[in-house]
């Protein structure tokens, strides 16, 4: 099992409690230990438990069972967590022969605690049968019926459980109006623009998106988590334009603009980007921010024709543990700042960044207090003089 579990980036306490809950089925009976222990150990590895945590689970199953089972029930309150957990239970159950009766009883206990409806029970049982028989088309139909009933389950959960499962949709120009929510959590090709009005929500969760168009947010909500976006074409300067919105977040998401445009332009509100990859932008800075506060953490920029980041107007910014590679612009090969508020760059690296005139890495238009460069490095950047310009 060389794949990451969907929850491998969760905090250690969540992952331990989650695996303890699965261990009740896998390690709670001698027969099930014999049949499922190897798989359970691989699953703990895929979710990124430490060796010490793996050993502790076996100890707690034998010595602190009631205490930890209560924590499992307390943690698995939401449908999202319950759905992933039940899929993992079905994976363990499918390996049981001698221990099948015991494993089925454990599954039933969990389903009763989770108060699963008949429709939910039927979906998971049917999807598991499709997986065991390798019937992808039948699994797609089972999934579609489940969605038609008003339920949702993350696509990456389904492909984790059934790697052959594949679903791809074709979408065209759309407008998300007040009170409407669109969730993209499956592979999709989009021809045309998406507009999000005030009160509307566009949520990208685990989706693999190929888009010939752009996204314009007019006061609505935009969230991207664990997505992969390929911009196949864009007639505007930026793929994502944010207007009159309060908070925009991108986490663990890759955006490849393929030199069609910049990635994001935001004029109001707050922007948080964490553990993202922004690649092959052109024609404008990868990100142009004119809102209130910008926070970039552990984010990687590469190949920016026109630079990576501009911070302007009254914006403040904190940029920590980020990398900037292969950028070029006239002033500030990677970062350009023209703002009246504070800007901090800490532990950032700049490589092969080039400015036509001044500041290979970071250009502050004015010299003033509050512009800080801490523990940053610059390698193979030109001009070599003053890679960080106008710092005190």
C-alpha cells in the first residue's frame, strides 16, 4: 500500500483515535488478527502514524478499551469522518473469512452508533460489492443514485477505497447565485467562466480540474482544499478574481496556469494560502493582492513570467517558509511591495529569480519601518546587488 490515506495530514490525535476505532475490528479478535493484521498495519503506515503510536494502539486495545472507544465515538461526529471510517471498515471486513461474523458485528455496532439511514447502509454495501467485483460502471451508478438522494461523499474517499473508480464530469459556464453552493470534489473539465455572486459558494475539495475559462467571485465564498487545477485557457489577466469577499482560503492545492495568465487578483478582504503550488504564470504577477491581510505559509511558486507576488495599497502580508523559483520581472523578480502597512518575509528561499532593473528577489517601493526580511536566502539570482531592496 504505497498510497496516502485521505486523512494522512490530520493531527496526530485524530489519526490515532481513528486507527484505534478501526483496530477494534482488525485486532479485537484472534481470528481477525490472523486475517487482517497485515492490512491494518499498512493502513496505519498510510495514515502516517509513528511506530510508537502503532505499538500503543495494541496496548490500549487490551488495557484502555472503553476509554478510547468513547473517544472514537466522540470524534466521529460528522458524516464526512464517518463515511471514510466505514469504507475502511469494509476494507477490513472484506479480508475476513474465519472472523467474518465478528467483523460484521463490529460494523453493525458502528452503523447503529452513527445512526446510518437505510439509504446510507445500502450505498456502502452496494459500493463494496462493486469494488470486490471490479465493476466500475456499476459503482458509478451506485454513487449517482446516492447523490440524487441528497447525500454527498468525498471523491478521494471513494478512490482510496476503490482505486479503479473513476468519475469525470463536463461543465460549462455557470453562475452561482445567492444561497447556492457548488462543490467540486471529482475530476471535471470546465468550458467557460464561473461567477460566484454574494451569498454563493464555490468549494473545491479534492477535485482534479481542467478549465478553459476563469473564476470571478463577486462577494461570494471561494475555498480550495486538496485540489489540482490546470488552466487550459484564459482570456483575462488572472484565472481567479476576488471582489468584495471577506476571506479566501487555498490549502494543499496546485494551480498550473500554463503561461495563460496570473493565478489570483484580490481587491478586498483576507487571503490565506497554505501548502500550495503555483506554477507557470505569465502576463501578470502570480498573485496580486490589494485587500486587508495576506498570509502565505509553506507555499511554492515556480516559473513566473511577470513575477510571483505583488502587495499593494493598504495590504499587510506575512510570508513564511515559501519558495520562489524561476521568476522574472522589471522590479522585484519574485516579490513587489507598494503598501503602507507591514510586510514580513521569514525563512523564504529565492532561486533563479531575475529583475530587469532592481531587486532580484524582493522590491519594496519605499524604505520604511515594518518591512522585514528574516532568515531568507537568494541563490543564482540577478542582479546580484541588493536582492532585497529598500529594507532597513
